[in-house]
C-alpha cells in the first residue's frame, strides 16, 4: 500500500530557444542656410522580438517504505501507515476555526484552545492554551506531531489539521487493537523511549512511531494515533 503522508510536488522549468532579432535604421538629413539652424531626425529603433520555446513541466512523486525494525530510533519520528484497513476517510471538526491575523484558533475537547500558525511548506505550529496560559506546543516539520496532555490526546497533521480526544489508551509494552482496524505492537527501547509498529489486517508493518523522550503522533489515513514517551498509545477516528 502507498504511504498517505502529504508531500509537496516539485516542478522544474527550462527556458530554451531564445532568438533575438533587431533592426536599426537611422536616416539623417542636413540642411544648411545662412539664417536657420541645422535640423536632424533619427528614426526610432525597432523592438526586439523574443521567441521562447516552452518545455514540459515534470512532477515527481515519492513513495516511501518503512523498514520493519529501524536500526536507530528517530527523534520525534513517525512513518505514516499506508492505508486504513477499513478505508474510512478523514473526518473534519464540526466547529469552524476562527482565523485572526494569520493564526486560526480551534477548541479542544478539554475546553482548552489551539492557536495554529501556518509557516509554509507543511510547517505548522500549534500552541495549546488554557485561560491564556501556554500548556504545550506542537510542530509539524517533515512529520506529524502528537501529544498526551494528561489524558487528552492531540494530533497535528502535516496539512495543519488538529484533532483532540480523551480515552481509549493502552499502556505499553504490548500489542493492542486500535481504532480503524489498526493494531499497535508497542515495545520499550530505553528510558522514556518506546516504539510502536502499526500493523494492518495482514499483520504487515505499515508504519512506525518512535517516542524518544517526546510524544509523537501520526495521521494514519484519517485515523489519529498518538504514542507518548511513557509508552501510552491511543487512536481516534
């Protein structure tokens, strides 16, 4: 199955076949008399004609594969599962976000709010606030991000969507059934370091979460999954 993480397509354009043609005509006439000034005139130059030959624009896409057992755990890293076994699409929050001065604000399930700023190139920063006090910060930069905020799980995706939920968690290590038909095999790899292999219905590894002293999250084709640095995992659809 192909991975579902959003990636920006790149395009290149080449300018070729430049042809320049120019013509210059300068007529002049001179008349002399004992009682009048010399008069002359020059014709304006012809404008240059430029012909460009467009070239085809190529877009490239990348398909990544996740190794079953990464050699070195990646800090705050997550590989996205290819597709949810149930085929469910991503859901959108019912509440409309409030946008002010380039920052949109969305309510979270525990009554706190998230201020989300778009920094471009799939780079988002979400500040979790409660009564004006900053509780935590999530940031997407080449990967989704997640947080276990005292029982409230929050996931910020590469496209700037944020989701929050409570409950449905499992304490690793162990193997657990998750929402959307996924299975998570959680192992402890060190102090405040846990790995969760996300398995499909055929028990193949479709993605890996590495919590290295920092909570992580991933959008598994519409299913939000968060793994904490303490080994607690939860998913929501």
